[in-house]
């Protein structure tokens, strides 16, 4: 090993696929080398159309999704659970008005949902424009504290930078009685035209909470596929595409919080190009059907996904808080719709649809990246479940790019399998 060469840590896999499995760096560079712009543009068109989750049906024109039209409509029946008597009958603390807001926004335009100083976030914009509906008492309190007069938006689930949402749900309350649903909708739609849309606004009961009342969340991941790449590569070759923004080193070398003790027992401390364990031939392609088989093993089970989480505190890496129930996990190949009539030029993509009662931080992106890595390595169908017993998060692949991820919708009624896009 040359003096000064960067040293990489690798998880010490012991199964039969350890030689053919991509390293962390190879997984990262393989995924980031995809033609992501076409996916970003596709999501931008979906948000601009204002059709919400139902717009994803264009990816599977041959499937019969007629039964799911009602559920996919933003003004669906979930309101009946949270609606209460008209506000004129409320007294005391119940006199305030609570609104449920269904939002659609393009991930490539914003720095994620959560409001942060100096960043262009969805929450920051929404709360700024909701400020005009704040009641006088709250506005006075904010001004006395030299704080901007803004509303407070509670969300069903935060999304990272680059992640699109088709039917995100948030709530907002005010003590003013003259606020109308259409006023809120029109105000938000003027904030960032074409990139942020309020699909539906409804008055709901005070007990409604977008996060705690949700029974399931649906995520969609679209991975662009290349037609001209080699099927086999040598791990000693240096033809992996590199990123230039420094994100690679940050992603593949940062040790997740809480994993310091496991590092000594589960890492092999080697240079990636000199490791005898990873020299050999590795597939640079994978089977979409194999990814589908790996994901199907997760359905109908309550499992701890702590190995597939990132950026979480050590205290959340153990116990029930990391357990999720996966209702639906499928993958399928299709092509992005295009205005061109030449079918040969349509972008081939792999779509992953995941529905669970909850998701951990970056769980979907890590799960997709790891499923692709295991499919390329030819692992057993239960490989993802076996990785949940690992002792360190480096056993799983680094998160796939956020460009392909989309929060489709949030459900407040029981999940129904027939409403899924991939069956």
C-alpha cells in the first residue's frame, strides 16, 4: 500500500458471495453513474400536472388500477376519520380551526422538508405563506420575540433534499374563524408555481395528527438502467465513475453514530484496491426479478431495520423503535413515458414500491441500494433478512441517490394490496 493512500473499512462478510459482492465505493459509484436527469424531469412533470399519486399509473399502462382511483385521489375518504362537528359548535380549546393540507413538491427544487436557516426548504416556504392566516394573539407574541410571523406546519414525515413528494400531508391550525380552505390552497400555490402545489385542503378535527394518525406510507424509487454497460467487471479496474463534489468520501467513509464499538470486531482494515478478499470478477449488472424476490421476503413481517437506517442516534439503534411492518415490497422494470414516438429511445427504469407502517431515516434508499448489490452478487433470496442480524451498518450498501425517491402518499385507513402499482 502506498504511503498516504486513503484507507477504507469493509464489513467482514462471511457468506459465499463475499468475493462477488460490490464494495461500498463500487456500490456508491455504480448508482450515482446512472442518467438521473431523466428521472428528475419525470418527477417534475408529475408535480406540475397536479394529479398526485395517480399520475404514477403512466408507468404501468397495462395494469388495471381503476379500483385504486378513489384512494389515490387527494380528497379521499380518510377525512371521515378526522372530521368533527362544524366550528360554530366548538368551545374552549376546541374553537381553533385545524386544516389538513395535501402537498406535492419537486425534490430537486428544495433542500428537503425541514426548515433550516439559509436553505430553500418546503417547510420554510409553506410556513412563511401560512403566516398570513395566523391569529392576532400569536402574531403579537411572535413580533414581541422579534420572530417572523409564520404558521406552524406539522408533517406526516420529513423528506431529505432531492426527494419528491406527490401527496405529502401536513396540518396547520389557527384561531381565526374567517380562514377558508380555498384561501390556504391558493396562497400556497402562488409560493413556488409548478414546483410546490397544494392539491387539497380540508378542515379536520383538532385531534388529527398527520404523523401519529397515519397507518402506512408509500414510497416509490425509480432507478434508470443503462443498455450499453458491461455485464462483468474486474474489481481491480478503475473505470468506476467518480463524483466531483466530495460527497463520495463523506458517504462511504463516515461511520454511522453508535457503531464505533462494532468497528473493531466487524471491519477489515484494508485498502480497497489491495484487498485479497475483493479481487476477482464482479457483475456490473443485476436482475430486476432478483431484486423483486429479495424484497418480497420482507412482506408481512415486523422486522428491525436498524442496519438499513442512517443518521440516527445510537439510542434508536436498538429495541422496538427500529421495527417496521412492511405491507408491500416489490420491484418491476418499465420505461419512462415520453413525448417521442420512437419506443427505442425511452428510458428503461426499475421501479421499487415500498409500503410500511413507518420508515427510518434513509431506510428506503439503503434498502434499494442493498437489494441491488445483493442481486448483482447472486445472494440468496433471504439475504436482506440475514443482513438485519449484522453488527454494523457498513454491512449494508450506502444510500442510493435521493433523485430517484418519491413519497407517494400517506394512508389513514387500512392498507389494501389491490391499490398497489406493482403487483
